């Protein structure tokens, strides 16, 4: 388990990252990430209006989307989709808020919990 860091991370507009990335702090993504994003913190992960992710987001905290994502979103807390967002992929979370104007081409599953979706064998 990673230690939470009391600061925040910014992926700046105009930057491009290839490969999976992990954060232990509040995170604001304004650039392009081609790979999966893992938020190992209860802080907010924000995909800004200029941000674009081609991969999945998995977060222990809330996720706010105002940019574009081509991939699945998993949050153990909440997903908020703002009016400028464009999402293609499944959204899995216990709480969801969608602001009118957002483009959401997704399946929505509102019951996810990391413990419920672990791959432990069933008792006999």
C-alpha cells in the first residue's frame, strides 16, 4: 500500500504520458495519458476540461470528469461527470452525478466495492 502524500499532482495541459500512472495524492489531469490511472488515496482525482485519458481510472477517492476518457472508471466513493465531459466506457461506483450536457456513452454500475469484486473463491 502506498502512503498518502499531503500535496497534489498535476499532469499539465500539453503534456503526454504513455503507460500506467499511480498517485497517492490529490491529482489534476490536464494533459493526455495513454494508459491506466490508479489513485491510491481518498483524495479527489480530477480530469480537467483539456484532459484526455485513453485507459481506465481506478480510484479509492472521488473522481470528477470534465475532460475526455476512453476507458472504464472505477471509484469506491463517487463519480461526478461535468457538462464538458465525454466518456466512452463503463462507470462503476456507489454514487454518480451527471451534469446535463455531458456525453456519456457508458454502462453504469452503481454497486461497486473493492471487497465485493475481489476474486476470492466461494466457500464450499
